[in-house]
C-alpha cells in the first residue's frame, strides 16, 4: 500500500487533541459516576466506536493507494531549433522597445507553448554560435534568451547559411545519438530583419528540403525602418547621418518558399507569432519513448465512507453514560 501524503504534524496535532480531550471527558464521567456510586462502563462502548471512526478519518486524510495496475506512458514531441539574428540592426527601435527585446519576449512565448518539445537556440550574424543545445529545460532556455544581446556576435553583416547549416547538423547528430525520429518532427525557425549576404544559403536550403525538415522564417521590423542606438546616441554612417535599418523580407520569403515553409512577420501593425505557434503545433510529433509503469489509485473514499457510517451510528445510538 502506498500513501498520497506522509504522516506529519497535522495528523499528530489531531490525534493529540483527540486523546487529551477524550481523556478529560472520561475522567470527568468516571468521577461523577463514582460520586453517585453508579456504573459507568457503557462509556467505553462509545469510546471504541469513536476511536475507530477517528482512525478511519486519519487514514482517509493520508490517502491510501492500492490495487496496482499497468499504464502505458508515451513521450511524443518535436525538435525545434531557433536561429536568431543578433546583428546590430536588431537594436533598431521601430518595433518597441527594440526589435531584439520584442523577439526575446516572443521567444519566451514559443518556449512556453512547446513545453513538451525539445528546443535549441543558435545565435548568428555573419557567423553562427550554439547558444543552447536541444533541451526540455524551460528555465535554461529562458535564461539564455534573457541574456541575448547584439554584442554576443561579430557585427559584420548577416549570413543565413552558417546558422541553418549548424541547425541541420545538430538535428542530424542528435538523431544519430538519440532515439530515432523522423524528419517531419524536426523544425527550424529563422528569425531576422535583414538581407542575406551569404553564398551557401541556397545549398543549405536544398539540404533542408531534401531532409524533409520544416523551415519557418520570421521577419521583424518595418518597411519605413528605425534608427539604432549606439552608446549614448544614435548609430551614424560614414557620412555622419543616423543609420536607418529597414526590414528586408525578400530573403526570408524566398528562403521559406524554397523549402516549402512559411514566412511570418512582426511589424508595426501585426504580430504573426501566434499564427507561427499554431502552425508548428499542427505538426505531428514523433513517439520518442513508450513504457509501462505501475500505478495505484487513491482509495481514501472507502475509509471516509466507513468513518461517516460509524459517525452516524454514534449519533443515532443512544447509550446512557451512567445509570442512576
């Protein structure tokens, strides 16, 4: 037999109060009966019933579980790699408070929405770096998201090739070392605001398409553009004029089309993250593990019902405490 909760301070307090109060009651009755020189043994009949249903109430509180059975537990999920652009243009504030801060908030929504799936994070500009490998640990993911900033990567342009190649490699490596999963349960999300200046993106996109891995792109920014903070003021170009960074969605749209994926956008009037979450949610996860575990059921209600019956008998049966 197993117990839902352990015998603790609450039960000790109830038992102590019952013993003290009933002991005082018995002592008082015995004292009165002896003073009147009358028998008092009938109180022990009631005492026996009350001890019994009090004990049953205590057992019901502890939640006895018995009656073992086998239950199949299945683990189903997806692997999601998020590639996030951390180039300086992500500090533009046409999306408030900045593009990057907005994306960090939305990434936490993604992590929360796919709590039963493994998520990894890759940061990039012209180079790519693994920020967090595939994990179920939401606290770790949120910590990595919170610490992201544009100074973590070199600020020399944007190249989609390296993060996509790394994401593809990590998904394939994980498949070799972990439980076998089909490519349809693997997802790559590329988040950026700029034009792709890389040369290997087309080759990588073909590999992703051939592997039947879903690729979704998310553009962030506005067509009118926004300035970028740099130190205490605005970032200026070589001519001393404030840099204006605009969303260039063409590269992201083309990439999504080449891989039979979808393009989503965050701008001044719309936020497609909820639609992105719904789209990924419709992708069928793969069975990672299935096992049978021993389970027991909490049968407290049997003891509670017996205690209630005895309590009603105690109320209905009238036994004189002592006879005169």
